[in-house]
C-alpha cells in the first residue's frame, strides 16, 4: 500500500535541541532558516528503489504527513522527498557506512 512511499518513525524529541557546546535550545526558539530532520525508516513501499528499512533519512519536517498506527505516530513521505540517506550497506564490501544524496 505504500507504493513509492516510506514510513518513518516520528521524532518525539524534535522540540528541544542541544548545541555542540552543550547549550539547550528550546522548541520555542525560532530559527531563521528551515531545518531538516533525521528519521529512521520503518517500512518501504515496493517501488522505492534506494531506501531500505533501517536506513536513516534526512527530510524537511514542514512537508511531512503524519499518521498514527496502533498509538504510534509515523511520518509518511515519497522517496523523492528525501534529501539524503545514511546507510550502513553502502560499498561492495558492506563494512563501511556511508551517506549519499
């Protein structure tokens, strides 16, 4: 039923962030630029070609569609809406993790 879409775990800690210096940035702090978010893929439709379950994907949270399944909130998006994929299966030897766009 997903076709070319992917189902990702919704980030429950999206509100509060911590900077590299340890400063807590509250959810109410407005950012001037749009921020992309990482999410872990739970399910993949049969026509998604480059993404597999377990990968981490980078996407725009402003363009997301949320769905609730069995009390859990997930994000549904098309494969083409993914900005980047972090996967441990890249490379022929399978040992090196990688990031591709």
